[in-house]
């Protein structure tokens, strides 16, 4: 895990990652359980081997660590889709492309430990695209905020993600 920025912003990154882990994802279980698994947050299942199920990311990651499921990435977590988002982000000079609110946190959780069973080349490409998108968006923020700050007392930035909000907040 990367070091946190100065307090009180550290808690924000941790909360964002926690919230991202609540995102529902599809899995392919390699086990069968006739009764749902019961947790404080809710019940998931029953599970049948080789039949898709939808569970929170935190549960999918745990089942994956145990070697009893495969995780299907969200539709946006695809090299082609990310390439398109990167190109759209480049084309829009003053706006941000809509991305899932916790997209960087979800990506981090999925990429840590190669939870997607993808080849190293595919993982490297995903990481490069994510970095490109993050850099383009960061550049827009860093370029635009100093000029805006002198003219307004409030600002609305559409389509910022959780990680961008937490890193931008100290500047505002």
C-alpha cells in the first residue's frame, strides 16, 4: 500500500478503498454450497460450481485467494475500453470523462496479486493505460485549479473519482 498523504486525508484513501471493495463483481465459483454465505452486510449464494455469481469485491478477492473462484473484471476494466477512455480524456481539454467513482481503487484491488489470471503483458498494458488516464486527469486538475481558484469561492468538478477528490482537496 502506498504511503498516505498528511492527515486528515489519509483516512479518505483508506475509506475509498474500503468502499471500492463493496462493489459487486461477477465470479465463477469452483465450489458448490447449497446455503447462502451469511455476513453482516448480507447473504451471498447459494453457489454452484461453474455458474456465475455476483458478490462484493472483498468476497471475490478472498475466494480467489483461497483458489476457489475466478473473478470477472468489470466491463470498463478492459484494455480496449481503457484505451478509448484515455483517448476521450485527451480530446476533452476542460472536462473529465465519466469513470466509475472508485475506478482506481477497484483497479488496484484487482491488480494486486494478479487476481484476474491474466498474462503479464496484459496486466502491464492495463497498468500503463491506468497510469496514462490518471496522468492526463491529474494534469487537467493541476493546470485548471490555480486559474479557477482566483475567481470563484466554490467549484463543481464533474466526473472526478474518489482518489482525485482526496488528492485535490488539500490544494483547494
